[in-house]
């Protein structure tokens, strides 16, 4: 019988920074700078999720984890809560 995976709850104040049209949007962000891109999501939370093999996809370059902005957006978009408004 397959094991059930518990989904970690996200902090309530997590949001990805919106970039204005024409503004430079980086392709990747290092794990130490991830909290500058995803407001309310700390680099320690990112590290904890990586150690558990959970969270958004990441890439290791020279031992430093990097996140693709699209992967962060996709990961946090999965947890959309639809409201009646």
C-alpha cells in the first residue's frame, strides 16, 4: 500500500514578487537570496525542505543550490485557495 504524503503548510504571508512590465526578471536565484524573491519564505525553510527532498525543484552549481523563478512560481501556485469573492 503506498504511503500517504503529508503536505507542509505554507506560511500565510508567502507571496512571489511581481515584476513590472519591462523590468528585469532573473532566471535563477541562489538559496541565500530566495527570501528576497519569495516574501515570507526564509532561506532556512528552503534548506529544510531540500534536506527532506520536498519543496520546489532546485539546481546545484558548485555546491550552491539555485532555484529557477518559474519553478518557485509553479510550486507556490499549487497551493491556491479559492475563495467566494
